[in-house]
C-alpha cells in the first residue's frame, strides 16, 4: 500500500530524514515512534505530499506521489497535530466544506456529512461551533474531516496529545474501527501505551534514520506476531549456545543471553519450538522453562533506542 | 449550480466573514462618516463627499483588505487548515477566487458601498465626467485586485519558510508589501493621492487605467502560479521571465512620457529599467523567498546532473531574476559607452557628452562601475547565504536588512566624512578604475566563510 524508498529530506541545514525506506501492507496500523525532532512529522508530511520530496521515492497504492500528487490527495486523509479546524464554523459547516473540497462532484452532501459525523462520533454536537468543543471532541472532528472522502490511507500526527484517558480510549476504538473499514493507518505518537492498543506494526525513527520496523503482537487488531521465546535452563554453556545458533542460524536471532537464560526471536512458526527443545535436550541441557514472551511496545521501543 | 456550490472555499470564507451584525455595521459607519463630512462648511459639498467616499474605498479595500488577505493565509497556516486545502481537490482557480474575493469579502462589501457613493456624488457634482468616474473607479478596483493578490502571494511565499510545526507571525512584511506595490505601481499610487488632493500632479486617467490593468492581470497570473505550486501542480519558468520583460516595457513607456524631453532612446531606457527592476526584485526575493542552503545544494546538484525538467519547474525566482540584472546592466553599458545608438535629442547628446567627456569618465571607469555593482550584488547574495548557515533562522530577514543598512548607509557615511575614497570603494560602486576589486575581495572572503561553515 505504501512504499517508501531512500527518502531524504533536509530542512534548515538539518537532515530531517536520512535515506528512509520501508513498506506498509494494506490494512496495517503503523505506530510511528521516535523522540522529538526524529523526523516523524516530516515523514508524514512527505507521504501526504505536503512536503516536497528532495531525494527518494514514495509510491502509494501504485501511484508515485511525485508524478501524480493530486491523485494521491484523493486516497489520503491527513490529520495534523492541532487538528486543523476553523474555530468559528460549526461542525456541520467544517464537514460540509471538507466534503465539497475533497470529493469530486459530491452527491448527497447531507448524507455524507451525517454518516461521517456518526462514524467519528461527532453527530450529537454537529451544530455546535468548534470553539465550544473540548480537545477530545475537536480531535474527533479533525478525524471526521480526514476520513470524509473515504480515503484508503489515514495519517494521524500526534492525535492523542493533550487528550484525557477517556478520550484516548475512545480514540483507540475509533482507530480500530477505521482499520476494520479497510483503511491503512499511520499514527505518530509519544504515548506508547495507547499505540499498543491498536498498532500492528511499529516504525522507530531517530535523528531522521529509520532504526526499526517491526511487526507487533496485537490481539485486538490481529496483527501478525513476532515470536520472542524465552528459554530458562540450569546452565547454558558457551559451546551449547554457539551450537544452537549455528544449527538454527536461519530462523533464530539471539536477543539476550546469560548463563541460564536465552531470549531469542524465532522467525518461523511458534509450533516449531519443539525442534529447538529436542535439540537442546539432545545436547544435555536441563531445560526448566520455554515459552513465548509478550513484549510490549514500550519494551521494544526502549530496547531499540538504547541499542541504536 | 450556484457560484457558492461550485466554490467551497468562497462559501467557507463567507461563512467565516459575514454575519448580520457585520452586514449592518459597515453601511452604517460609512453613512455616518459621509454625513459628518457633509456638515463641514469647507469646499464644494459633492466634491467633498466624492473624495471622502473615495478615501473610504481606498482605506477599506486597499489597506485593510490587503492586511486581511495577507493574514488570512498566515492564520490558515498557523491553524493547519492550509494543510486541508493543499490536500484538497480544489483547483488553483477556485482557491484564488476564494482567497481574493472570499477572505476579504467584508472589505469588498465596504468598497462597493463606497463606490456607490463615489458614483452618486460624482454624478451630482459638476467637476468630473461620468466616464472619468467610471474609469477612475475601475482603476481603483484593479489596484485593489493587484494589492490583494500581491498580499496573498507574499503570504504564500512567507509560509514556505515554515516547517509545518512552528507558527508564523503575521504582518511582519506588510510595510514591505506596500513599498513593493508602490514601486510597481507608482503612478497609480500618485493617482490615488492626487484624487485625495494630497498631490497636485495630474495623471492621465487612461494611462493609469492601462498600467493598473496590466499589473492586475500579472498579479492574478502570479497568484495563480503560486497557488498552483501549493496545490502540487508544476509551474514552468517562462511566465516569470515574461513578466520581467513586459513589466520593464510598461515602465519604460510610462517613464518615457515624462523623460522624452531629456532622452529619446527607448532601447537604452528599457535596459536600464530592466536592470533596475531586476535588482529591486532580486533583493526583495532574497528576503521573502525560501533560499536555504539545502535547496540551493539540490539546485546545484540538478544543474550538475543537467536535469533541465527539474530546473524548469523548481528554479527559485531570484535565480531566474539575476541574469536579467546582468543582461540589463551590460546592454545598457554597451549602449551608453560604446555609443552604438545615436542619441538624436540634442539635450541628451550634450548630457552624455558632458558625462563622458566633460567629466572625464572613460570606458574603463564605467566598466569598473558596472563590475563593482555586479560584485556588490553578488556579495549581498553571499551575505544572505552566510546568514542561512547560522542557527537563528527567524531573524535572517531582519539581520540581512541590518547588514545592508550598515554596508550601504552607515559605513559609507562614516568613510565619506573621513574623506577616504578607498574606504568608500569598499561599500559603494564607484566609477573608479579597479574599484571592482574591493567587492570582489569581499565576495571571496564571505565565500570562504560559507565554505568553512559547510565543512563544519
């Protein structure tokens, strides 16, 4: 759905993005994480054609955004960090304006506005002016504007910042709802706990470099899992560990090891654990415990940032 | 389908700008001002009322309207609503109408009311013909369109400085805008002041109308081009070049009307005007266009790669303008110095002979003057680049103006009081043989500074 290759962007003598490449499949919810100034907003703005691409390529749904940026507008919904709302208009007027300016030859304007307002949960205050709404409500109006033309891709830049816990939960539900409607989402955020609720993939940026792009275990969104296995034994000699690595070289990546524990990533089916187990027993290792470990997004993020 | 249904941007701006209260307030205030003016015992009543109505139109449309049109874009950018518009399927034409008519719609409303009074009182009075009133009014509306378009255009160039996160301040370059418009449309402004009895000079109504029409058309084309770029369309460079060439032509025609007594060589005046106009625009663009090092690096890379398609669409306007400074200056120097063209006018002939022979200025001196002028412009460009390498991005414009003030006003003033002609050559282009070495050395020094910064 989204293919980014060798994307670089320099702004005010700073390399905001440095040779970033990744691919995102249809229907994913990608958490875009990184410290302040890591290039998250620049990346979202490049994908949404709001920032010119200096080097590299971005292809969205088969469309090269440099070749046909106007075509990309039709399939992308973008929500900026402060939601981009007209404070003096009513919610209805905001949605009407966005629909008229985002949908070609718009028919049934009223119906589209009503349905979008219902989908985004803003129908009950549709005739209120935006400046009377709370931040949580404003954020929902912003999302309603971003999805009114039924885009295939929705980019949300820090949608949860400044929201209270209740509004954050509601946002998580709304994002899952959008995914279920077939949309692909990229959500940048600092609040990792909330991203964990719905993300199927995680991209970590640091100083403009992509340092990690990984799948996540996510029961709510059905994201594919990354198998992290923890093995505890009475003693693990260096020889045994090396032999283990050599034997399963193609399918195992050691993450951590001590004399009693190994934490490794298994690139194959979880059910193949038994092969590893029987190998270790053959080697005379007294296995105490083996099983999948659920690592949360925060663990992954902190580990990656520390490592790289 | 009504215009509002066809143009959501216009519709939205009407929602934002128009309310019943505001609709009532504007005519009430104008009426009160007109009534107060009518009570004054000085002068002819109808003439007085026409002038005050005209004054109202100028203030409401030209000054207030330009401010509204300019800050509308800055607010849209700061509130991130500009992002929606850029990602919309709105066409540049829709957006242009929405911004030009929609954002200052309240000012247009006030201007129309004032215009109505101008007509009524103008016809009732004895001093002007109906045709004059119509032409003058249309001329002012055209001036309004130019100013409003240029205001929006400036704002659109301003927001390119932004990074999509930080907010921009409004109104910083507003004075510059007025000066710019004044430069481009000086006769129209003189006409405006004349109409307001500020100046005693009478200007030809039709000449002013034609000039206003010319600049209004170009202002609209310019705005359309910038909006096209914002909406991710690709623009070719030829329109800017065409503007520089035709604008110089119109300026020459206007100037020759007054200068014909002194000089009769249109070609010479044209190239002088072309170079002077290009210099003024070049400095203005250095201030308002995005000239950061990174975009310059990309530009240089594309030149090396001979990527003409990229260059055709993305060359900054200052880079397109610079060659016209060189062309204009060199050609006018050739015409002046080598005397290819004959100056038939006796007065001109005498003047030129006096300058060339009487004052004892030879070709080497004029060539030195030309080269030092070019090197000074290059030095100022390098100063701007050097400022771009510093960390305080927000103050680059004001720092640049300060440097120019120091280099062209303070230091020369200081050295001239000391009576040092060599000192003066460091800061000003002078017709002294070899004087171009000074700005050339300055260019080299600043270039080395920039290179050093780059290496770091």
